[in-house]
C-alpha cells in the first residue's frame, strides 16, 4: 500500500528588538542570569505590559516578505498555565487573531517549484528558563522572559521530508534577509516544531498527527520526518493505529522516541488580554515598512549571477548570511569590481573570520576599505602579492589601504623609464640567460624577472617587466 | 485633632497662613488615626514616621503637606502593600504606582494604607486578612467595600481625602454607606500602573472625600496619560475644580426606572428628594429605561471573576509573597501556598472565573458575557445622546450589619446591581451623600458619558451645597 505524507511546521523566530516585547528590559544573548529583567518581567503585583512597537514592525516585515495578509488591528490574548519560568502564570500571545495570515513561500525541490501556504503568523512573549541544579534546587532565569517571538504556522501542504527541508531553508532565508531575526538555531533565535501524518494514497481525510518539538537542525528535521514516514507506515500496515503524540528525535540512533501521548488538549483558558489596548496598523505604515524592506536573497542572487556574472556557487556563498551579502553590496557600491569583491569576500575575508572565530560585524574591515584595496589592484597600483599584505593590515587594524600603500612605499613600479635601465642591466649581467632564451628555454625569462623583483623588493609590475624583458631579449 | 470639618482648601489656608505646620499636621493625623482606629480598623499600615516634604509651596500648591490615605491595593515603594491578603501580608514593593508617583510630585504627605476586602473582592470590607472595618456612623455596620477603609477614614475625619479603587462599585458603595463623596473616573482616565489588578477591564482608581471639590483637586493630579498603561487615554485632563460652584439649569438629567424601582420606602424618598432639588433648580428630568439591568450582576461576575482568575495566578509562592512551608514539590508550592494564602471569597471568585474561561464554558459564559457587556454600553450611549447625566440611588439599602451577609455570597453580589453598570460601560460615576435613612447615610449616584467627569462634579457639588450633608458628624465620632 502506498502512503501520502502531510507535513506541517510551527517555526518560532526571536525578533531582533533592542528591548523586550512588553518591558523596557534589554534583550541580548548570554547575559548573566536575571540581569536583564525588571518589575514587568518578574510579574510583580500591579505591573502592566506595554507593547514595544518595533515588534509589530519586524513582524510586518516577515508578513510582507511571505505575501501574508496583515490584519488592520492588533489583538492579544492570554494563555494561562503555571510554571516557574512563567512569572505571570500566563503567556501573552495572539490566539483569537494573529498579526497576519494567508501567506506563502515558494520552494524548489528536484527542479520542481511549489508554493507552501502560510496559515498565519502571530506575536508572543517568550518564557524564562528553568534549570535544575544537582543540589536539589531549581533555578529560574528570567532574562528570556518577554523576548519577542514570531510564530509562523505553515499550512499542511508539505508532502515529503525534502520539501520540509526546502521549506525551512527558504523560510529561514526569507526571515534572515528581512533582518527581523538572527535565525540562529544554536542560539534559539529560530526554533522548529514539526508534525506529520500519513494516509493511504487516495484517502481524503488526514491521518493522525505526530508532533516533534525543538529539533536541533534542518537535517534532524529531515531525518526525523523520514523516520516517522516509515514508522507510521509500519504501524498502519501491521494493523495498528498511530497515536496522537509528541516524539523526540534521538541523534544517536536516528530514530524518533515517544515522549508523551496526548489525552485531550491542555486547557489554557485563553481569553482576550485586557491590559493591552488594540493598535491600528495603518496602510501608510505598512507601505513605509514595505519601502524600507531589505532586498530578498532571491533578488540579490539574480543580480549577482545575471548582472555581475558571478558563478552560482560564489553567489550562494555570499548569500549565506544577510551580513555578508550586505557587506558585498556595500563594497560593490563603493566602486569595487564585483568579481574581485566576491573573490576576496569568499576566500580571504571568510578565511579570516574562520581563523579568528569572529563575525563580520566584529572586525575592523569596512566595505569602503575593501573596495579601495580592490581598486588599487585593479588599476595596477599594487600587485596581488602586495595586496595580501595590505589586506592583512586593513582587516587587522582598519587601516586605509591607499594611505598604507603610500606610507609603506608599496606602490607598484610600472614606470618604464625607471624599469627599462634595470632591464638592460640585468640582461647585460646575465649573458647565459640570453643564450638560454635564444635556445628556447622559457625558464630564462622567469629567472630575469626574479632578479628585477629582487632589486625592486617585489614592487615591480610583473606584466610591465615581462613586456620589457621580451622586447630587450628580442633585440639581442 | 480630627478633620471632620476640614477639606483641602481649609487645611491649605492654615498651612499658608502658618497657623499650622505640615509637620504638626502629619503628627496630629497619625495620632488621631491611632486613637480612633481602635474602633474603626480602617488602616492596615499607619506610617507613624510620616513626614511631609520640605520647602512646601502652600501658596501655589494646595495639596502640599495634605495627609492622604491610600487603599492597600495601590503599590507604594518601600511601604508594605498587602491588598488585605495573607498572600501578600509582608510584601514590600520596589516601585511606585503612577498615582503615587504623581501625588509625591504634588508633595502630599503619606500617612498609610487603608483596609479593604481582599484583592478588592467584596462589598463590606469584611473579607480582609486584617479584620473587618467598622462604619463610623454605627460600629456594628459595615463600611461597604471594597474601599471600606478609605471611606471610613474620610468619614471619621482621619484624613480629608483617600484613594480607592472601583471595579464594580468599590468606591461608590462605601462612599454612600459612609456619607461621603467618591468618584470612579472614566476607564482610561487614571493609570492602573501599580494598582494590584482584580479585573483589568473594569478596575479604576478614584478619589474619596467629604466634599466633591477635594476629590476634584486630587483627581486633577492623578489623572492623565501614562506610558505605563496602554489602556489609558491620552486626551487632555480638564481642571475639574472649574465644575465646582455651578448651577444645573438646563442640564439634562436621566432617571433610570429600573434603578428607582430597586429602592423603596424612605430610601426612595431621600433619593427622589435630591432629584426634585435638581428639577427645582431648572434641570430637565427625563425618565429612561435600562432593561438589561437585570443581567448586569451575572454579567459582571463572569467577566470580573474570569479576569481575576488569570490576574491572581502570579501569586504562586515562587517569587514573592506567602509560600507554604511544608511544600514538597512544585505542585505543593502552588496548591498549598494559594489555598493557605487566599481567603475564601477570593478562592470562590478564582474558581468561578476559571470555570467561566475553561474549554466548553468559554462560549457559554465569557463570550456571552462580553456580548451582553457591549449591549449595556450601547444602552448607555443611547441615553447619553439625549442626557448629560444619569442620577439615582447608589445602593439598594443603607449599610448592613457586620456578619449579616458574609455567608450569603449571592445576596452580597446583588448589592452591586446599581454600581456595576458604570464599570461594564467604562463611564465615570460618583456617589454623593443624599441623606440619612434610619440614621445611616445613603448616596445619590451620578453617572456621565465617558470622560465627562466634569458634569458629575457639577451635579454632586450642587447637591452637596443644597443638602449640606458634609456638616453632619458620624454618630460614632461624636464625643
């Protein structure tokens, strides 16, 4: 019997705001426990939430980038439950009415394009974090309490694990290039829950859904879905029934493991949040956000490949992060040759970042300096050999390459009136090489170039010397 | 000394003239509270070291150095704030409510926190962890609630003004029972930042005093936009004292049939007399009907209890407040701390609200109640299209005996029938003394459209000047 899979996703993105969604506490990753909290985050008696409007802006960006319909009035609800990391014992979320709905993203799998619908996306606050000590105590860190989240819920329109993988990749890229979230799974700024059901081919109604929460990587998502497809098929083929349940992916075995069986939904007693007045999201505001929306990865890719003539591989490397793509765009905007800029970005700059385990934002290299250096190479002021020295200095200390080259006397010697006498002298002093050259030994010319490079301490323009040497040797 | 015959103006005059110092005023106030409160129990915390600010400008600031009472569900930094609950009986806040912040900037003198029904749930101030408050007109009677401590303190002359909070009548009903003025402003007029939430969509901080003008002076200071409360209106706050001393000629006054039908005998006569006074002064009296009045009590108790069940979840024994000592695991911490920390009435409302919100009940109760609430709002809008104010009785009876209703919650809830609608509709409403029935005060309720507290002050002040109830001294305070 053939089975069809139906896969859905609930993806949480941490929105990249400076402060929390309902309090002025700062948001940053890895701060000391409870240092980024105030009376609101602690759920002290008498406090009220106050919406950080930047959360709307970032959410709207993602809504626009996924062609979603934005609702004109905002509305929040309370989800009630007790847990020590939830100081009010309710989460403020959007249950009855989301921020936006009915969007889509387009994926491509094995050369086939497909639209995956986005059911809705809503804003909510994150909870704090509980940790259990070995001393019998449990600890609560409320730094994360109130960090803004955008939950993107897909339509159940994904039919195999590869499509699921492609959907996540695409969604991540879209959100990443709006700049609304850091989308780092390892830091929790992107969190993936998925669900899958299977049904016999030809059957209309969907099968029983199994959920998997907080998967670590897209690869784990793909593997766990593939495993579930097989497992559920076996259950059905052997006459069993799939249980409504939550399962966990076990990295070591590559299998999913039952975590808990759902017996009716938990009762969260949702009701409208009375402490937050509705906000109106005007068309003007949406237009304003639309016009400030950064270019999508897709748009950039097309420009890189079609306009700049970059190889697909190079374009994709540049587009791995919004930061690197932005850096590249700025370098080109500052006058750099796109191909050279791409080469330097993808080899030297990336190499430096990897070696030093730093990020683009942390280094002293600016797009302007990189562009200036590339211009010096392009116009022959420096050789690519010298360029490596200049680059090392610029990236380490932020030095202006042009000034550095001048100060260090690194300007390439291309002036024939200076080089011609040197060429003559070298040829005069090495009769053997002249002989070799006449006998067709090409190596001879390399030796003579080396001699001149030695004398000029590498500054001579190799192209010019080659030309001059050839001319001189022909004369002999 | 007591302030039975004082108000902000009269105290300010003495302070400005130098016949009374702010220090002496503060000391006398504290001493008088200690002396008189043995019989009243109007206070949970008395700040014996109360000290006025220095360099007070009595000429330009009438509130300077005036002792004011604060209901104990309003957060005061470094001063114990309990909401009259065991669960917070040792809670010292680390911040100030917006209203406190504004009163501090106005340099009033803080003398302490007043008794109330636990978490403002009640109509008698009997549901307090710190014991019942007694009515200064008759110590065997309740002062009403939940702002019973604030009302008794003002009526007994312990202070000239007090802050209260009103979710279903908690300012107006005790004001009526104690023969004082008390106003619940428009929802969205006074910041709720720092008010320990009972029902967020209904709660409002207001003022209680013997004279309407005193409340207008305090409301001038505490009202107005605040970034901490997004449900607050940003509209400008008028000078409410400008509505004092006016006549009522041509004012369109609606009298609700269902409200008048709720009172009889002497009570009806006293209220009718006040309406006649307005009529005689040239006001236009229109009889109107609010047929949904019979639904307001259940409607209110569903909405208020639902919100309360969620608002009170934060009192979980984890971060602050009472934690049961013998809790062995997380569930124990929650269940035992809350079972031991909350009083019976609070637990009743949490259960009621949790039920109304639960899956399967939400549509039948909470959603229905929200719809009824919208209809009630619409009815008020219709009345205010043709009328400036609504007047009628604040309560159905004068103050009842302590202990007489505490075992009958439904009877207790039904006491609120005349005050609840203003909270559901978010409109401003006040109670002004109307007269005595069997020796106990009763109040005239005055309601107006949203943000028109001005008309309320105008009518209340007119009534007050006419019946001069403020000249009366509560029986228990005569010596």
